[in-house]
């Protein structure tokens, strides 16, 4: 009788440790997923910032080109 109880309790501990191990593995994979999503989020933010910076530079260049063309037209009118 004692052997049966001992084996059944050992089986219980093995089963619970397996379940706990699986839970820990699931938690670990959840943490990894969170870390990956955070990295993707920061990458997305950085790419958006770079895109915004490029757009701003393009706008500034367009304004500068317009100013330059306006000044050229003004000098042409003065020459006439």
C-alpha cells in the first residue's frame, strides 16, 4: 500500500512539475513576443521619424527653390 501511495504522489509531482514547466515556457514565449513587438514598435517609430524628416527636408527644399526662382524673376524684371 505504501508503494502505491508513494508512486501516485511521485506521479502527481512529476505531472505538476511538467505543467509548471510548460507554464514557465509559455510565460517565457509571451515575454519574447512582447520584446519582439516592442522592437517592432520602436523600429516603426524610427522609420516614421525618418520619413517625417525626409518630408520636412523636401518641403524646405521646395520653399528654397521657390524663393530662388522668385528672386531670379525679380532680378530679370529689374534688368529690363
